[in-house]
């Protein structure tokens, strides 16, 4: 079990620290100089062994290896202790065969009829092969234009619910948004609608009142955390976070995008001068993939009531709608690291013909991410990226984002910063494809967190998002080499250098 593994990792780190402390005092008191030299040699051998283990690890990205090696070099044995406590995965990783066997009880309710057209040499082929993620054509995906409309759409779907409501969110903060939603959910629960809410305990630790959880549970609403925080907040398990956001009703409708549950996502929080996000109303067959993913996570990670096969037949009955989009759901899980979301970005970049337009709040990719953009740029593809001008609650974000601007300018890309904090996450390829979801452009989203994305083929949706992108661009500041040089004085260069080494763990 992951929780048991995390506890054992932390316990092992504590025992190692305790043994080393006791050994040091014994050596210092009774054996003196020769013993201290021997003790230091043993410490160095231990550090070298762990460094060699990290270096030979096949499942860690090269930037992550560099980060941990630097930590051990800087902190010596204390770096080893931190690595054991936080850096060792508590999940038993599966290969593709075992992953698909485990997911079979959910995948068997998916429809692969349309997917046969995309088995080879298409944008959709990779995730279809690696995750058996089907492509659905009977879908309608509409853009939610602003923050206020997000809440209106949520309330509309809650009131239309007849059978079940499934909500997955990284953050729940007490406030106006949560109070309104909770009241409506309680009304529906009284009508017999089955409601399940899954949130990340780390993401909600600052803003969720446990009294409200008890009120919801008293009305038979199931609300469960992903990774319950114990006495030790930071350990190898809480390093993995459920960053997915989805709001599903009756397997017919979903709200999908980047927004959590908190007043800032309605643009009414005092923490931000301006807060912008992008979400979508999804209808049709692809909702089955969203719902199957939620149920899988609920069964495995939330310790909720495990769904029986009879329940799955009811909950995962697909519903068709008038089609305006082909869509494929792609997920990232801690026990199956096929890197499908990251590899989808790379594949989309390389296959772009005219333009790449990217909006992201966090722009901190691995080095080989830039290689794919370099190939696109060499092929004459126009590349534009928009990031926020303001930080969120993490003060280092601006340093991390701007430290990558010079690389992009060298590729003849255009970088814009939009005033306020923009939480939107979407990629537009030419006039045809949209790639959007919970994933940021950073190591945590690509290689650590539970994340999800939708790969969408729709000229209609692409056109709407293109219009939004151009509106943001007209209000944003175009970054130049001079602006970058002005920002990175000696102090900021030093800070950026430290952050650059540690970026795989941020």
C-alpha cells in the first residue's frame, strides 16, 4: 500500500538519522580522531552509493537526477535522509501490460468503434496505444467565457442531475463559491442523487473547514480526500497530488478545465488583483472517459465505496450528442509513468504546420521540451506563449517562468505576460487541435502529479480559443531580450540559478 510505503520511508529516514547521531557521539567520546575519520569515510561511501543509485535510475528524468545529486553534494548525508523520506516513490509502478489489466474493469465500458480510424500515424495514436484511450466523435465542447459563468454552469448542471454527481478538485476553499455549491448539492442529495466529491488533502489544507465536511456527510454526500495528511505533512506520499479537476453529472455532462473550488476562481478573492481561468462544458461520449477516470481514482486512492460491476454498467452508460469535436482523454498516474501528457505536447509541437499558441501559469519545462519547440521553429512554425505577470501564492513562480524566456527568444518565439494571474492552460495547434486540462508546463505536472488532459480536434473550439488568445495578447506585454536583462540583475540571477537546479521538485 502506498501509505504504508510512505510511512516506512519516513521511518527509515528517521532511523538512519538516529543511528548516525548515536554513532557520532560514540565515536567522538570513545574512539576520537581515527574513529571520526572512519565515520566520515562511511558517510561518504553511503552518499556515493545513493548518488550512484539515483544516477542509474531509469524512471527519473535527467533534470530530477541532477537535482537530487546536487542536494546530496550540498547536504551530504542529510541530502540522503531527505531523499529517502521524500524522493522514493511509495507506489509500485506497473508496466503497460499490468496497467491495462488493472484498468480493464473500467476500459471495458469504453467504445472503440471510432478509434480504429486513428490506430496509426495520427495525433491520437500515442495515447490510444499506451493507455488504450479511445477517441470519441459524438461530443459537444463549448468554451466557458468567464469566471462568473463557471458557477452558473455548475449550478445548472447540479439542478439537472437525476442519478449522480462526481466532483474531483485539487483545492477546496471555504467561501462564497463553496457555500453556494454545497447548498445546491445538499438539495440534490435529499432528492436521492448520489454525490461523490474527491479533493486533494494537501491542496485543501489551508482553506477547508472540516465542519462543512461533516455537514455534507450528514446529508449522505460522500466527500473523500486523496492522500490524507498525517502528522508529517511532507513525505513521499504527499509529494504526489491529485491535480485533476472535473465536474460530472449523470455521465452526460461535465465541466472540465483548470478551475478548483474557491472564490479566486470566480475572480472575487482579495488575494489577486485579477484572476483568469479557462473551462469547458463537455457533452457526449467523451464524458464516459472522464467518469471512468474519476471512478478509478475513487476506487484506488480515495478509500471510498468501491464500485461493483453492476454499478459500473449504470454509471458508465455512454450518451451521444450532436458532434462538433473528436476528443480523447489522457491521464497521468503515479503508478504508470508512460508520460503520455508530456509526450503528447512533444508530438503536437513536432506535427504543427503553421502555429503553436500556448497559455500556461507555470512555464518550467524539462530541457528536451525545448528541443521539440526548436524542431517546430526550424520548420517555420510561429510560436507564441502567454504567462501571467503576477505570482500566485508561490513567490518563486515569476523567477521560474522568466528564467526560460531567453531560450524561447533564441528560438524566435514570442513571449507575452498578461497582467494579473492567469490560470488558463491550453495549447492550440494550427487551426485544428486543442490540448487542455489540469496539467501545467512543469516537472510536477508531467512526472509526479495525477493529471488529465483532453486532446480535441475541432476547428470551432480552436477558433473560439484563438479569439480568446488574441484578446489576451492585445492586453499583454511582449517580452524582449532587454526586459529579460533588466530583470535578471546579479541578485535575481543567483536566485534563478538556485531555482533552476531545484525546479524538478517545485
